[in-house]
C-alpha cells in the first residue's frame, strides 16, 4: 500500500514522498523502514528523529517535525488506528456451519454467518448476516446475535439476550447468567428468579472472562460503542451508556446506572443502586460508594509505600478519630 | 393463577378479591395489572398507591396500606420470591444423553438426568437423578453431581469432587483446579501436588466464572445453602459454613475458615489461614487481615472523593506517622 | 515405597528406621502412620511429638527433635514437595487424538501427545511431544504448545502464541485475547488491532480463569518458572520475569514490566507502563502506582476494623489535608 492509498481511503493530507510503499504499522521505536508510525505525544518528537519508520502520521502542529513522508491528520492516533485496521483486517468470515455444531431446528442462521465446531445454538436463536460464532460457543434459546458480530471461542450467551451489530466478544465471556438475588428467610436464602434479559448495543467489545448478568425482572442494558476489558463483572439491572469504557477487573454491583462517555479505571468497585453521570472518570482501584452527579475525576486508591512506612502510617488510620480529637483539644488549650 | 391459588400453595392470608387472576410478578413501578408485586420496605408505601399492580404481598403492618387484593405474609419479600418461582419455574429437565456427549463406560448417569451436547463425563463419575449438565460441561473422573443439580453450559469440575443436591452452577465456573501451592527452592518453585477435593453441600449456587480450588491434602469444603456470586475465587483448603453469601469479585486466600450465615460484600479480599466467625458481615472492598471472632460488621474501604481532594489528602497517609508525632510533640510543648 | 527409596531418588540423609514403608504424605496433624510428613516451621515441633506420621522430613537443626524415622534435608519443605510428587504423579498422558477433535490438516500433533474430546486445533498449530490438551480446549492457528505441557479442560489459546515446555494451564484460562487498545475519536473509540503475540516460557503454571492478553504490536511475554494463580489479568505488552509468582485476583495493566523472582500478593493492582525490579515483594491488595526500583516489600492495603470505628476514622481521610494544616497552624501558634 502506498502512502497515497491511505490518504485516498482515510482522508488527511500527505507531505513528502506520497508513493512511499508501506507494509504495516509500528511504534516509533520499532517500526521498520517499510512501516508507518504515528506521533501523537510531543514527548516522542525526539524519538521520531531516530526512528527507522518509513513514514509517520502527525498532527497539525507537527508537520515540520520530520522530513519523513507523512500524513497530517487532526487526530493522528485515531488515524493510526484506522491505518492499522487496514493493514490488519479482522479475520474474514467463512460462511457455513461446521458439521459438529448442534443447531436447533427452530434457530435461524444467516447464510453468510460462520458457525464453528462444537457450537450450540438454541431454539429460536438468530445469528445475523456475517456474524462469526467461534468454536465451543453456546447460544441460548431466542438469543439474537446482530450482523457482523464476532464471538471468539468459548463464549456463553444465555437465553433471550440481544447482542447488537459488529460486537466483539472474547473468549470466556458469560452473558445473561442469573443475577445475584435472594430473599432472606429464617437464615436461608430464597432464590428470586432472574427473568430479565441482557441487551447489548452495536459496536461494543467485551474482554476475556467478563460477565454480564441478566436482570432480575427488568433488563441489564449496555449501550452502543461500549468497550469493556477482561474480567469485568456487571451486576443485574445495570445500565451502561454509549461509548463508556471499563478497564479490567472492575466490579459493578446491581442496579447501578452508568452514563455515556464514562471512563472507569482498572479494578474499580462500584456499589449498587448508584447513578454515575455522563463523562465521569473513575480512577483505577477507586471504591465508588455514592452517586456521582458532576463530571470530573474521582479517586480513592491508596498508593503503595514501603512496608516499613506502611506499618508506621497505617496504624494511625485506625486511630484517626482520636488523632483528630487530640488535635482539636490541643487547639483549644 | 388466582390469588387464592397462591395462598393455597404458599400459605399466608388473603385480603380483598381472592379470585384475582395473575400471570406474573413485577416491581411496584413496573408490574402490570395482571401481575402481583410486593411491599417490604416502608419507603415504597407511597409508590404502591400509584402502582398498576393487580395485587400485592404485604407484611403484617401494611395490611391497611392498600385496597388492592393482597396477601399478608410475615416475610413479604421471601413470599414474593416463592411466588416468582411459581410463575417462573426453572427450565425442566429433559432426560437423556445427547448423542455428541462423551460418557466414559465407567460413569453412571441417572436415567432422569439430562446431559447436553459436547459434555464429557469421566470414568467413575456419577450424575444424580434429575440433574442437568449443560452443553460443553466437563465432569472429571469420580466426581459426583447430586440429584436435581443444574450445571449451566461450560462448567468444569475436576476429578474426585462432590457437588450436593439442587446446586446451581453458572457458566464458566471451575471447581477443583489445583490450589496455589509451591515450595521455594533455590529461587525456583516446586509444585506441591494438590490431592484434596472440593466438597459442596446442597442448595448452593455458584455464579459465572467463579473458581473454587481443590485442597492441597485435605479438602476445600462449602456447606449447604451457600450462595456465591460471579468471579469469586475460593482458595485451597478453605471451608465455608452453611448459608453464607459471597458477593462478586471476592477473593479468599487458602486455608481460611468462614463460618455460617456470614455475608461478604463485593470485591472484599480475605487473606489466608484466618477464621471468620458465624454471622460476621464484611463490607464491600474490605481487606480482612486478621481473624474475626465477634459477629458484627467489618469495613476498610476508602470511599471515592474528587481527584483534587484525593491529591491533597492522600499525600498525608504516607506521612501519618510524622503527623501523629508532630501532634504529640505539640501537645507536650 | 521405603524411606530408603526416597533417599535414593531425592538425596538427603536418613535417620532411624530406613526401611519404614510409606504410602503417601500428610500434614503433621493428619498424616497416618504409613505416611510421611515434614517439619519446616519450628512452631510445629510440639505438634510433631503427637503426630501419627510414620516418618518425617526435617531440617538440619531438627535432627534430634523426634525419634521417628526421618529424612534430614537442607530444605525440608521443598524436599516434601518432591516426595509428594513421587507419591502423586501427574496423570499420565494417553497418546492419541479423540475422534471428536477437529484438527486442521495443516496442524502438527506429536505422536506422543494426547488430544481429548471436543478439542479444536487450528491450521499451522503445533502440539509438542507428550503434551496433553484437555477436553474442549481451543488452540488457534500457528500456536505452539511445548513438549510435556498440560492444558486442562476448556482452555483457549488464540492464534500465533507460544507456550513453553512443561507448562500447566488450568481450566478457563484465555491466552492471547485482544489487549484493551482504542484511540478516542470524537467521543467514540477506534479499535487498534492487537497484532502482537503471547510468549510463555517453560515450567510455568496458570490458574483457572486467568487471562493474558496478546500485545498490541510487540508481544506479551512471560518468562520461565512463572507461577500465576486463578483469576489474574495480565494486560497487553506486559513482560514478567523468570520465577515470579502472582497470587489470585491480581490485575496488571498494559505495558508493565515485572522483574524476576517478584512475589505479588492476592488482589494487588498494578497500573500500566511501570517497571517492577527483581525480587520486589508486593503485599496483598496493594495498589502499585509508580515503578519500584529497590527490592523490598511494598504495601498499601487498609486492614479491616469494626464498621463503627471505620465510620469514625474514615471521615478524616477526606479531611486529612485540613487536619494537617490545622496541626501546622497549632504548631506555629
């Protein structure tokens, strides 16, 4: 592919040798002479000077930073992502149903869909055009997988769920298992049937071993363009707004409503029945205990220190109240 | 089903129109006119006044709160759970073994059990009467699944484990993988064979992608009526008492013994070799570092604050000891 | 097996009745008279006096602690681990490919390897001599599984990954799923193709439901002898040095480099793009926010307290800065 070809497909403006042939992408440090890289962070300007990359995508302010053949784009990182997609297209869909798959007679598989080995598709389920269902996936009754979605191997989707179009689901994901709902009764726990569904919008991605529980009576819903990393737990009856991103190991308890364009850092924990407003940012490991009503960044993690310092300092956390009172008394003296 | 039918099956006392026909359950907010709801929390009394629900389950103190056809029960929430079960019976078991399943000749499958597609059952394993083993489950050698238990798709149970009766296991659960046991030797780690089992009692539920490791030499044991949410990790040689509930993302290190009727909030972490007494309550995200010998609630999570406040405050945690000493000095002056 | 046999296989020095016949291992508390136990911690000397164990492995300082037939070893715990391995050999490999497995014509399976039921092996994949691939495993195109490695049931390894020799992988593990990489663009997220691989060395172990993401452009690499517990998340482009151990529920964000012989406690969280030096020890639940350049122990978890104390104390954390300033003012008065 020539630099010119990229421009013609993705827009932007070329500078320098537009017929530079390119075979792939790379980082500033490791891109080969036949690869294109990008400069989004001014800190890497110096590194670019010594980069072997054959071409570079730069922002409007960096047009003159290099003599390399280059593409000028308003958002060089996003442009780079699209270039990388061009050089690394998702594995194509091979239409057809593997002979080992068990497809209920009452399911509908689009003729352009791919169903791999050891897949089970239940009665009334629908697999959309161009969708790919990887080996060992289990699709419950009446569940709908939208057109162009791609399930990696070993995904389970329980009955009655709806997955939008172009959704990517990684291996080990479980969608639609029962939410955690029990009524206490004389020291025992009576199960409350979880009769809601999971509804996921278009263009989402769910990382490996993530779980999204079905609603108790209403549904659990995830909007469009939501990106969820690995090992995230979404409790029953949660709603997650469009284009929100959730990093790995996050836990969200039931009935919490998360807005649009929210960013949640890794291993954060959010208790149930909260509202998190649009555009909120929650730092890694933060424990969210109340609703968040103003955009902004919220944090509570305690950074590491040497164990010696920790031993000295942490003992006072258990005594902060006494410390504060002593201070108050000392001030009154 | 008529209101009267519910009373005749579940007890309680009817008030108002006992021949009210009902087709399902709902929340106070969303129940339709042909559905029954419940009132357990006094805060919802007002909402009940405007609810469309055709009937309601109320406690003894709320008999006069509404004119709707109603059932008076000592524990309206538990009563509601049972009503919801009546309206939403668990999917029936279809006795038989799918032709794709691989059942070792030395395994025993009860004639009333259901074995779905792509299931593997090892030598000497026993699947009890009315048990259901979902698609893609792998049951190890000599493992016993009790009568009436239901394994969702893609559950792994290693060899030699015992699952009680009426246990519900969700997709992605792994029971009986090796515990994490290694002896250090000259900078390397020598594996200690994990030869214990996992023993799970009756009426338990394990959520999606939860893991319970087998014991090192003795067993890991879970009592009766224990409810475990998604993505929980139970280390080797733990014991968990009857009717304990564990919310999502909790991690319990090895050889910790947890009593009966304990409640553990989401994302709590419990270190190994502790004893947690009966009826203890551990709040979400709490880090349990010592044994708990008195019932009560235990907590350590730091609630979120704005990142700006966090930057100002957290720096002092690293200096609490100096702060405390300065206070002491100032008091002595 | 006689005590003498152990000595002849594993070295060490015998004391007492060397022809003592033994059938297995046990703890000091539960070992039967025909079993061997070990004494590594001086605290258990008293317990040994009343132990039923027929023999014991002791350190050089404990030769005279007991009259039991005994083996004297420099490292009694590691010696015990090796004895336990002798008594409990790993389940043998049964060479052959189950008839239900789907093996691409372009894959190569060593004649001594075992491929269980419902396994899928993609084009160009290589399964080494004596390797075992458990039921329901999915091995992607061009992935290599080294000789003697053992994959439990339901493991997914995506395309192009390399697993070393004698690696143990537990059920539910996902290796090589896409890392979490997106470029923001006008409020949406553009996927960056994850074209790196996962490379795992020899003699590693990965616990149930652990996930290791493939690199974005470069690889994610795990060295030799690394032991990872259950439900651990390793982000894209991480590197983990030889003989490092990682306990359950740990999350490591992308591009973090962890040295050799590091020990990471359960539920610790490590942010991305850090360097953790060799021999660092990170306590359970610690939040690592900066690179660690000196060996030693690092900690930040807050231990539990009663909820009542927590209510009193934690309020001050949100006001620590004011407290500190008040103290400063009081000192200046």
